[in-house]
């Protein structure tokens, strides 16, 4: 549903992401400004066409006037000083109640909010946050540290019969959609086993080794065409993934955006003064632009060509 950034300054982070990648200007309806709840949220659109880009970039964090909510602050602090913290990794499912029943059977702690009030009036389920102990406790062993949040897909207001997205309309080099949200893990096979036990989800394919990332990887893609994938990476050699893992440990890593032409996207970054490096790819892996975190306030974003 969203590739998220938990941040001390959501205003600045949202502005940085929009300006760095030339995303659509933020509209008032995309902002949830709730000082009484201790949070401010931007649902940044990578592209205005939701049929092609259903996954938003959710920038969420401390409200500039209301401060932090206790639960969000706890999750934020638990992740240390890594640059790409998550408040929750949000997945859309047909209904959250069957998952609550599954977690009860497994003895997995969770918190279920019926969602009767607030700006998002639908049920929400957080894994690992014990509904008896309160929202300030989180057990990462059941979702490999992703802080999984499940919500129903109904809020997307999509037609019942969703096929392949229509041909997209985008300028050369423009962002088309979120390609993936990535997490670094110590052991990708063990992480996949945890996800299968907790949620019953299986990856798209068996773990494989990425030469571009120098990592063993598995990915999970939802049934909605065009939605961002979940990607798990276990570093196996030198490179950006291994360097990030050595400094920050396992956890939230990067957001990858799909663009309409990697060469034109590189030209756009250069024109906006954004630094990057290029991984050329191979016969079986696509090329990838790695945006210099120093150019975007320490954030970690990659660009790939839209498929």
C-alpha cells in the first residue's frame, strides 16, 4: 500500500523526495495533519495515475506542533540511527479479521484497531504489538522487523475486476511507480520462513543471488498489478547493501522507483543537482541508479527502468 519513511521532520522529508525526483506537487488531500494524535503524514504520489501507481510514498513522523505519538516514537527509536526507518510496512489485504484469527491460533501478538474514528476509518492490524500490553511494545521476531500493518484494500476504491494497468503516460525520465521497498536481513531463507509462518505468504520465487546488489534476495509481489514489491536482501559480498548492513544492521533499507527511461532519469537528476552512481546490470539484471544519500538528506533511493 505504501513505501514509508518514519522521520523527525516529515515536512522536510516530503519536500526533499518530491523535489529530488520531480514528483507531482503535493495536494492538500494527500496530507493528514493531526497534531492531537502526535503525527503528520504525507501520502506522496509517485504518479497521478493510481491504476499504474497504486503504492504511495508515505512520509510520516513527529508533528511539528503536536510532537510524537507514543507508539510511533517507540517504533522510531527502536530502529536506532538508520536513515530509512519504517513506522509500519503497510500491506493491503481483502480483510484483516482472518489474519487476526490466524495470529491468535499461532500465539503471535498483535494490535487490532477497528478504525471507527480518525482520518482513516477502516480496521488496521499491527503485528508484534501486543493489544493487551499496549502499543508501546513491539516483538520483531514475527515479521522480521518490518513492523507489518495490514489494512483492507477497499480504501483504494479500485474496481472489482483489476487487470493489467493501462499504458502509462509519463515524460521521458519521469517516475512511474514505486518498484519496491527493501529490507536487509541476516538470513533471507530464515526470514522467508518467518513470513510464511506468520502470514502464509510465499515469495515470487526461490532465493537467488543478485550480482548488482551482491546479495541473496527474495521478493513478494501482491496481486494488484503495478503495486510495489517487498524485497528482502542478505548481503553476500562487498557493495552498498553490505556497507549499509555493516553500519546499521538488519532493517529498513531503501525505496526503489521505476522511471520511464533510466538515461533520461539520470539527466533529470543531474539537472536538479542530485548525485548518483550507476550499476550497469547484466544480461539477467537491469541497470540501477543509486542516488547519493548526501544529495537527499541521507535517504536511500534507487531508480530502475519501468518494466
